[in-house]
C-alpha cells in the first residue's frame, strides 16, 4: 500500500469514528498537537490545538448540528495531504433548519498521524444564517 493510500485510509477511519460519535477513536489517529482551523464567520470559528480543544470542537459541532452527514464525492491523496470533496448536510439543532452546501476538507499528515485539518465551506453565509434562524436567507 502506498503512503497516499495509507493516508486515505487514516482519513476514512477518522470519519468513521467521528460520525459514530467516538472522539477518542478519532483522536487516536491524530498527532497530539492536531490543529483544526474553522472559518472565521462561523459561531465555532477559530484554531483549535491539541486533544482537549479539538474534542471540545467535536462536541460543539455535534450539539450545533443534528443529522450531520458529509457525503463524500471524491478523495485525493498524496504522501502528505488528503483532500476530501463532498456535500455537507445537516439540520440546525436548535431550530431544525436544513442546510446543504459543498465542503472540502484539507488534511495534512505526517508519519501516519493527522497533523491538521482545514474545512473549506462552500457557503458559510448560509450556515450562519441558518444557525441564526434567518428565514429570508437560509435554505429551508
């Protein structure tokens, strides 16, 4: 198995653990200094470093969104990077409003461990409006 294929498998295993709600299993695939950078316009914006901050982000995501899915369309892997391209679908936990938009997650890996991930949202405005409950601009 090539290094790119190994990296792809690590990311697939991460998603499997995350969507089961198993933050410990997901984090076991990560470097202890994992960095996740969320878009500045989102209510959970920021750069999260290390186990505790990243597990806190996972909990925030799971309490912010219900019925969260990431329908993966394509995965592009190299020796150091995996880009996952798909569609984010979820409902806002507090108001049930559905959102759907393109999402790309760019993962950096080193020595078989996830070092960082940067989600690139296709429409952060839509997400923010749905979370705020703005019926005029959020998808129904």
